[in-house]
């Protein structure tokens, strides 16, 4: 499912995820609080549907979901690994599998580090500095699990 990250509904959702109350979102866009609430209800449903569709497509059994944060935790049946599906304003919908990688030799090292730091920034989560994506992911997703 496509998430329209340029639409106002998504912008409202992201602002709420950032901690802005509905009334402040309404004031920022010069609309009613009720209009913001209706838009957020609609976007929450779209986020939920997207997370669940991604889980089904990737054969991930859902354990917990938080549509306001855009996070689904689950377990990959074929890979026998914990997984997280998340919505990023910068990277779209992403799936991450818990694993012990050989990050030093991986060609995706830079992309993984950037993705994890960007998600931590979006979620306003402080992380210990490390150059190991596996350790970074473990810390980030452990802290996110506490939010769900």
C-alpha cells in the first residue's frame, strides 16, 4: 500500500508522532481540531493497513503494533528471526530483521547506518555512538519496543 508522504494527512500524522497536540496542528494549518482528528483517524487506518500488508507480504507474524508511531513488531516465519516494520518520513516503509551481520564487509553498511540514525532522529531517540549497525539496531529497536 502506498503512503502519501506529501499529503496533509501524513504531515499531520508526522507532527503528532513528533509530539505536537492536535490543537497545535490545527492552528498551524488554520483548520479545526475536528478536521485534524478526522484526518488522523484516516491516516492511522492507512498506516495500520500498510504495516499489516507488509507483515503479510513478508510472512511476518505480528506481535505488537503502534499506528501512532508507525511501528509493527513481529517474527519472520521463514527466517525464524524477529522483525520490525516501520514508517519513516524519509525512507518510507521499511522492514528490518534481527540478525548478526558481518557489517564491516557488507556493501549496504552506509545505507544501514543512515537508515538507523534517521529513524532514531525521527523518533527522537538518543543512541550511543557506534559504527556497528547490528548494535545500533539492537539498541534502537529495544527502545522502540518500549514505546509499543
